[in-house]
C-alpha cells in the first residue's frame, strides 16, 4: 500500500471509530480480548491485515453482530441447483437454501415425506425431474408492493413454476406447463398477484408436440401463460389459468404493467429472424442467424382484454389449457409489437408504471418506452404496418421518450426512491446509474465481473427503497480463493444511498448460477416459529393421521402396518416396530414439540428416508419392508443431550416367521409413559 494513503486511511479510521462510539449512547460493552475499541489497536489490526479505510468502513456498514438481524432479505434464484437462497442484507449471510425443484434432505423434502408429493406433481410429460434451471423469483404483491406472503420461481429448462409459502418457507406447489418446452419471461406477478406470468423462450409446437423444423413459421409458436393465483388457498389454480399464443419469435424477459400501465404486460423477444440453425447443413448457426435484423419486437399485451375474451370463450383448448389464438389476439388488440434495438434482454417497468426500459445486449443504449405514447397509438389504431402474423406494429420513434448511452451490453435495470435507474452492463462489467427524468448518466462503477441481473431493495415495487443494490456477477475470477475450475458466482453489495455508488461486500455464491433475485424489507416477513400441533405443512392444516401424546399405536390391517408415532425430546414412541418381510409400512409421525427451534429428524436405515420434524409438524412415510433384517431408525438432528439415544429399531422378520413378541403388534395403544421405563 502507498504509505501516504495508508496514513490517511489510519487517520480516517480513527475518525470512523470515534463517530461510531459517539453515536452510540448505550453503555460501553465489555470488550472481547484486548482493548479492541482503542484506535491504536484498530490501526494495528488494519496494518496487520492490510485493510484500507474504505475496507474498514465497508466492514462496519455490513457487519451484523450475532443477535441483531439484517434489514432486508434477498430471495435469490439458486440457478441449476433448483433451489432458492434466502440471504440477509447487509451482512450477505446465507440464511437458508429453500428446497424447491430439487430434493433437499435437511428439510426432509423429497426423502419419503409429504414433500415428495410436491416434487412428484412436478413431472413434465410424465418424466420425473430432480433439478431445475431457476431464473426469476417474484414476491407476491398487493397494490404493487411486496406483501411478504408468497414467492414464485420458474424453471427455465422444463417450463415449470413453483409456489413457496413464506409463512414457513416451504415449497407448496409446482405446476408444469403442458404447452411449452422452455420458459424465461417468468415469473412476474400482476400488481395484486391475480396472475403469475410465464412466457415461453424457445418456440416449439404448442402442447409439446412434434412438427418438422421446416414448418417453423407455420407450426412453432411462443406463448404467454397467465397462471391464476388463488390467494386464499395459496396455490395456482390451473383450471382458471389461460394462455395467449404468440408468434415464433424467441420471447425473452417480461414484466407486468403497474399503476398507469396496469392491465398490460410487456415481453421482449429476439430472433424475430426466426433462424432455426442447421450449422451442419451449411446454414448459419442460430446465434448469427438470430442477429441479422436491427430490430426485434417488444410485445405489448393487454391482458385484461385477453381475460375478457377468454371469459367469452374465444379460446381453443390444448392439453387441457385454454389458449387465446394468435389471430384472435392480433385482431382484437390484445397484442401489438414495437421495434427494439439489437438483441434486447432486460424489460423493466418503472415504479410509476409509466415507462418500460429495455436494454440491448449488442447495443450501448437503454431505450425508454413511454406507456402513454404507446396507449395513444393503440387507441388511435395508428399502426406502422403488421408483421407476418397480422400483429399490428407501432412505430418505434413514436413509442419512446428517448435513449441513453449507458455502456456496452446493458441488460437489466432496477430503481431507487429518487428517480434513478441502475443498469447492469454485461460487457463493460459495470453498473451505470442514470436519471430517469433527464436521461443523464450520473455514475458508473466497475463490478467483478460480467454482471447479469441487478437487484434493488424493494426494487420491483411501486415504491423502491434505494439504499442497497446488488450486482449479480456471472464471473468471480481473482475475487476469492480458488475452488477448482468451477468458480462461485459473486453477489456484490452496493451502497447507493449517496451520489456515488460504493461497493461494500463481495459474497460468493457456491451453489449454482443465480439469475435474478428480489430484496424485501425484513419487517414485511412474518414466518411462523412452530407449527400448530399435528400440522401437515402441505395441507396447511392438521393431518388426519396426526398423533397425540398417549395415542401412539401400531395397527395391522392384513399386510399393511400403520405406525402412529410421536417424537419429543428424546424419544420416538413407539421405539420398536416389528413387521414381516413384504409388509407395507406406513409411518405417521407427529412432533409433539412446541418449543422454538426444537427440530427432530427421522431416518431409517436403507429406505432413503429423511424427515425434518419441526415443532408441531406431522409427516407420513410409506415403504415396503422388502428386505428382512434389523433396521435402526434415529433422529438426524442434534436436538438434545440425549439426541444419540433418540433411536429405535424396525425389525423385519423373514417372511413366514412367527412373531416373537406379539405385544409389539397389538393394536391397543401403549401409553407414552408406559413405554418409558
Ligand atoms: S436472465 S442475465 Cu433473467 Cu434468465 Cu438476464
Ligand atoms: Cu431428536 Cu435428535
């Protein structure tokens, strides 16, 4: 370090420390170790660890001591892991990896319990899937504001959408789209979460059918699905959901209108050239074929009008889903197109709903579309022609307020509370801050490296908070210790409260490639701490097989053995289960705990079963005891001093062997206390 800077830094830190001490009027806390509070020791520490003043300031701004809570929570896509990450801000600490599309053993999700039903419902065309390419989480909204109740995410690879209940941070539903093969403009919610929007990415015949690629223009299609969300049930209702057929332009990101533009949705596209590849046959590869035109199309969708047409039955049914045909949509004013500069990607509606910002991957500009202008053109039916599918085109120059040069390869934009926009610049590896009002660049900061998405505190609401922005960097070369050729992604926390953006934390994300994320104020989240006794989280109420203390029992019905079991520190009742080889064993296990954070686990040797029994939770597990032997079961969560003793045996005697202890199979209920000696 340059010595002058070092000296300035050291002087500066003394001031920083002094300010912190002065600002706090609570009595001084006893100090850990030697006099760490003294500026001299801080100086020594800085020198020893080669920290600059800026480093120490950033540390003070992001450090959240144990016992204090973060101000915001990020819900980030877990990318290829198929999960969702919950991360605290400003500490950037990982709080939970929520099992969504991929089995998650710690949460007992996908390992024999009730969560299996969610995953089993998530097949695509009957194929079982154990992963997903998660891209865009969307928090549920009321009047355009996050309400902290639900979270939706998409699986790009298999065209699926998941519903996570933020009451317990558990995935409750996965719906597979029966019409399309990949999605991307998903998930986005309408301002009251009436609908969760899912737009296709790669065009294919609707209904996942076959058609030769030579018939691309005639038979291949895009699609936007409006999944109806039933708030009372906390589930998507496929029977009330519907879709609009789109032309075979590769639809990309989407956003829902709000306030002024409520009732509309905006969807980007690329490859309006409709290139289909064929590089082995000497045709241009898709990527260059798709980059011939100067303009692609922004799709402007009047979904409220579409909803009326759907209600009037103007739909066809494909694979059980109501679809508004492209021709009907084009002729009725449901859909119109506007040119978009080269290879658009991000599509972000401003907090007031008045404008839509689109970044072009092969461009240096953000383009600001103005909804009032667009609406004026639509209402006056002032079209600039039609595309090959009869969709009206609105003139680009009459639809925009302007363009702003932000850097090479702008992708996505988010907003603060002062009318500023933050655009991620992929090729430049930077974030550009600019003023929406006068389209002027205010600041630019390098990020490390190749930023994809960007997210902001309450960023997609009608009232963003400012304060924090996170750069979601695709690459992290040189930022962290090496962990082999697959590098972690990098979330970089930016303080955006001042005029200049400041980088205050690098957080490696080592579980997948997160695409998008949203950040919600922590005080909007009100998760439960324990389940009411006997709750099946997937039913949202008491399980019909919930077991009460003293009612534990084993019932045999032919070759089916039902075990009604309870778990409480530090025993399972019953702790001995005796069955015959070939029996079907149904375990019904209720945690009798009601104390916070007193979770038990349950596993039984060989059956690939692991349950998480949080306080009050009930689980049902079923398997065929097809191998004779002795199978210990035990609690997999270190719950108490006698955790290792929280165990029992399942004895599977060879077929035809008489039961040695008939009492273990008695249907009378031995009481919990009688079982304990
Ligand atoms: S993507 S890096 Cu949202 Cu899937 Cu833009
Ligand atoms: Cu219960 Cu360990």
